[in-house]
C-alpha cells in the first residue's frame, strides 16, 4: 500500500504516463533487491587462486627443521613470521639442528625484513635469553651480533625496538661478554663523529652496563666517556646522559660520586636548556638516598633552593617538574634542613599551590621579553601561549595536590592547622576540576596523618562531597570507609551510653560521634548527584561505600536520614546492581543498629516491600536480601525473622522467582541444627519433594535437581561435627553474641534512663526504707527506683505499644550468654498477623510458644519450685522467688509467701514490710503467680507483691551460703512492668 501511494505521487510529479513507467521500474528494482537479500547465494569464486594455494602448500614429509628452513627461504611473509615465533620451541626440541640451520636463516631474513617480522623477532630474542633456552655464550655468538647490527637500522622505530632488546639482554649476559662485545660498541657510538641517534644510544647503553660492572671497571672504561657526553654540544645528548648519572653513581659509590658526578650534575642543573635542567632535577631526587648528610647540607640543599627560585622566576617548563618532585625533595632532605629552611620550603610550596590564581605584578619570562621587543601588532600574546601558560599553572597545582600528604608529613600534624590548612582548603576549592579530583583521591591519606586533629578538615570533606563534578565525588567516595574510620577514631567522641569497650568488624557501636552529624547533608547531596546522573556504576559504588556509616553516625541518624533514601532506591530504581547495593547496605544498617524497634521495622519493611510485592522483580530481590542476611546475621536471627517469609516463594506463580529460590535451598539447610531444627528440616525436604513432583517449568526442574544434589552433600550430624562445621558454628556463635550484646546495650540504656528519671522524681516517702538499697556504678548493677518512678517508665513504655514491651532481667557482666528478651513492635506484629505468618520476634533468640510458657508459669505457681527444664546461665542457682525462663513471653514473679519458704534469702524487717504501689493500689503478700503478657490485656492486671523481686547480678554471682549469712550486703532490685 505504501508503494502504491508513492507511485501515485511520482505519477503526479511527472505529469504524464511516463512518470508511471519510471515508478514501476523503481518498484521492480526494489523487489529484485529484496529478493536477492532473502536468498543465500553460494560463493562461486575462491578467495585464493590455484597458484597461490600451490605456493602456500608445504610437503608433509618434511620434518620441523626442514620445514622451517624451507619457509624461511621461499615462504610467504606470514609463514616466516610463524617460523620466527616458533623458534624457542625449535631450540628446545632440536637445539643443535636449529642453531646450525634455522638461526642463520633467521639472520638472513631479518636483514631485509619489514616491521612486522622485526617486531616478532625482537620479542622472540628476549624470550630466548629470559627462559635460558641456550647458554649465554651461545646466545652472544648467535644472537647478540644480530641485535647490535639491527640497532643501527635506518628505520628509527626498528632501531629503537632493537635497542630496547639490547638493554634487556644486558641484564643476563656475563661481565666478560659485556666488556668485549657491548661496551666496545657503546664507546664507539659515543664519539663526536657519530650521529646524534648513535650518541643517544651510547648514553643508554652506558647507563645499563654500569649496573653490571664494578667500581674499578666503571672508573677505567665508562666514566671518561660519561663525562664527555655530559659536555656534549647537543642538548639532547646532555639530557639523556644526565638521566643515566644515577645508575653510574650507584655503581661508583659515594666518594667517587662526590668527586666526579656531583660537579657534572651541578653544571647540568644550570644548563641553558630547560630539558637538561629538568633531567638534572630528577637525577638529584634519585641520588638523595645515596648521598651523605654533609653533601646534602653543603651542596644539594643550596642547589635545590636556587633551582626552585629560578623556576618560579622564569615560570618555564621546569616549574611543573619542580612541583612534581617537590614532595620527594622535602621528604629526602627533611633530616638535613634547619627550621628556617623548612619554613622556606613550606612557603615555596604554598606559592606553588596558588600559582595562576593570584596574578603577580612582575613576571620575567621569555614570552614577555619577546612582547617587549616585538612590533605593536604583536603586543597581545598569542592565544596558544596563553593556554599553554594556563595549563602549566594547572599542572603545578595538580602536582602540588598530589604531593600534599607528603607535605603534611614534612610539616608535621601539629603544625598543619597553622602552616597548611589554608593551602589545603584552597586546593579543595580550586577552580580546575583536575586539582579537585586529585585532592579528593588523596583525602584519606591526609586524614590518616592528622590523627586526632582530623576534624580540622571536616569542612573540606563536606565541600568535596557537595561538589558538582562527579569525578570529584568518585574520588572522595572511593576511599570513604578509610576516611570516616579516621574521623570516628580521631574525632570528637562522646559516649552515647556507658562505654562497654567492645567492637566487631571494625564498627564501634558504643560511640556517638556528635561532630560528624554535619556530614549527613553532604552525604545525601553526594548520593543525590550520583542518582541524578546516568553513571549507575558510580551510584552503585556510592551505595556500597555508605555501608560504613555505622562507624561515625548513630543508629537514630542512620535510621531517620539514610534508611529512607535506601528504601527509595530498592523500590523505585530500575538498575539491578544499584538495587543490590542498596539492599546490602540496608542489611548492614540493620545488622549494626542498636535499636530493636528500628531493626524490626527495617526487617518488616523489607518483607512487606519485596517479599510480598506484586512485582516479581522485588520478590527475586528478596532472595538476594536473604543471601546478604545469611552472611551478616546468625542462624537463629534468620530463622526467626526471614525464614518463614522466604520459603513461601517456593510456590511463587512466576517461574523465574522459583528458579532463583532454588539457589537458596542449600543455604537454608545449612542453617539448621539437629535435633532442635528437625521439624524445619523435614519441612524443607517436603518442600523440595513437592517441587520435584509438581514443577512444570523445565529450567526450574533442572535447578531443583541441582539443588537436591547440593543438599545431599550437606551432612546434618548430631554431636561430634567435622572441622568445617565447627568453624561455622564458632562464626555463628560470634554473630549471636554480637546480637545479644546489642540487646544488652539497649537494655542498659533504658536502665540508665530509668535511673535518671527515678532520681529526679523520687518522692519523700521512699527516702527511709530505700536508703539501704543505694545503687553502685558497675558493669551491670542498677539503682533501685521508687514505685512512682517505675510507674512513669511503665507508662512511657506502654505508649510505644505493648508489642514492644521489653522484659528486663539483671545479668552478670561476667557471663557471656546473658538472656535479653524482647517482643516485636506493634506494626510488625500486625503485619505478620494479617499475612497469616509468624510475627517477627526476638531479634536474637527463638522464643517458645505461648502455651508452653503458660504451662511453666502455672506449674511454678502451684509448686513454688523450679521447673527441671529451666537451665540458668550461671553456675550458682538463683532463688526460686525470682527467675526467668529463656525464651518465655513474660517474667515469672513468685509471691512473698513462697519466697519466704526459700532458705537462700534472709530479708530485713524494712525490706519485708516494704510495699510497691502500682497505679495507686498497694499490693500485699499473695500466693498467686501472674505473668506479664507481651501482647497485653490477655492475662489481667499485674499486682506485684513485696516478695516479687529480682535479685541483682551481684547477688547471682555470690554463693547461697554467703547470701544467707550476709543480709546487710544483699541488694534487692525491684522490677516493675507497665500495666497492660
């Protein structure tokens, strides 16, 4: 239809019947072309003619040596290159025949060979001597002369290539061969009658030979020619020989260097050509480690100062070289400088850092001299020269930025704020992007050197994080963990709670760096700039590096400012690597968050947004989150919070989700411990069997079978385990201890908050009987607050929701397996109930069911004795009047009547008569035992009697006999829970 339309247009334009004929012809041609494209036509003509095939054919009856000789004599160029590349193998397999027949042919071919064949030969000749295929004597006889002859090739590229081969071969040849064959050629090429190219080659050969010869041989055979070449009329020869003086001087030694090399070096540093002066400066820097203090003080330091002043005055091409070598100069001469000289070097460096930014009134250089002597229409400098000058100034500042860590070491961290801080700020705010990128890349090194004074450069860190250029952000982000770690260690550290002095994975979680709160807007700004760009790799790296933020920010800061940003990228970003990076960092935040409620909220949101999402991409992402969680969390935590959610994906309607779930099956089985997790293991096996029997997708079936094979390899043992399982159990135990420690720290924070509240609002009625129960500062001991203060704390905790009601139990600081109980928050419990799944409880421990806990409570109430199934963590058994069941939902409180029967406690009269008031009611002794519910409202009100007390850890650690005899030293802690 389109063709017909175009035909009509063509006909109208032609204005007659002839136009229609032209259109028909074009249509037919188009049809023919399409038909030709749709057909596969065979190639009727051959790529090679019969003569060419005949010429490339080799008799199969020839052996390797004969074939190589034949191809080198009459073969094509590609065949000759193949033979030369195979020469090391021929020498290895047929050494004598190859040396006698093939190597002479190779020398003949190289005489008139093209560049490709010459390049292949240079690589092969180096390989032969490096692999020691033949002896050095045979190599010198068969190959060295070929190398020396090709160094004089007319083609400069070929000559340079063979010269590089000669320089590499010199390292493997003995001294007698070097003196006889190589040094003679070098002396001959260094004569004034030779070309500049030959003299340049002589300089490089002499420098390499000097590294293999002794001092006497250098003085006698090499040094006279070296001094002659340093005085050569051609500046290129002088510059080349000057760069080789370092090798010659190290071969000579200190004293001959001071008498023979240093005078030449001083003269070359004052040469009229800038390239010669530049070579002299680089040689001086290289020789600093060889020279003694006297030489450096009397000769080198005045020479360097004069050189730097001349470079600053002339502003020629040597000035960027001075800036590039200035760090090494200051570091090498620092031990020989006086205080005034150090100040001079620091001032000169500060001038280099701002060159080109501050216009100077007088500049003496060749360009201005030319302008003064030139005509009037040349008064304005050429644009090219201006750009070159700007580039030269920029290079100076860039090299200064690169050398800044060395200058901090030179000036000392104590003098940084007074001497270099202004220069550092200027370089971080330089108008040229290259300078800022260099400063950002080396920022972490400066931070490490400053140590405790690192907060001085916090403003510059914020400035670089807020930079508009992505390259600057990439430079500062690439080493952000090291930078923030330095800020956390050397910054203004204020204890958030009592410093417990623990740390794991280099993340100190018990500290609160209040001075780094200003970094949050800058970090968000850098992330926003990376997210708005198209560079998703930079964004991915940034999100991965932000996983180090727990080192310097508090849990509340991360939860309120950083976590929402990461959730946004998990949900809304379209690039999978960015989503994975955000998910991994979010798991790290959850792992090291000190707040139980915040950890549960993050976990619940991940389940809700990913696992229960209607988009299969997020459900697949949840499987990756489970992989991250398996690496970061303990096995108990994963089984408590994520296991029930992830196994539901085995019945996902999308095959790709089920396919990805199969990769998680072996990891799920490795989380089980027998016999405790026998039911979970049977559930997983049933799930796998169901997949094998009901799955219809071919790829998923293959993945399930592969997973079954891996599952069979995982051995589930009870009792004695292998070394691998023991290591895995130790790692899991360490993770679980860390999780318990986080809960313990949060518990102590609440206790200290309760103590402060109780001390500020204590009524006068508690001043009498409670004076003997004064709190002592310790690792785990807390203050016994009055009932009014406890009521205030209970009301505060009830506001946060009964789902988050924590049960506080005193624990011993010496015990490593302290039990801390907690229940999920209200939002998480509500979500879990609505989905018909197990709620996320106990961030560290697996809690028993409510029915089992109620049975234990009722049994204790009837008998007043300890349940035989309860195992206390301490060796000393605590009294039955106050105990806690590991994993139970509530705190079991014994009555005063049952407590009085226990011989382990002897209470004073005041303690016995003391009563606690809860919600305005005074409770008396009662034999009834009631339990606090984690959900609230289902077990009635709790009326605590005077006997329902929990002993402090100090009492737990003491023996029962000591408790019975020392009534005056027994400290009783009253524990009050909020009204449900």
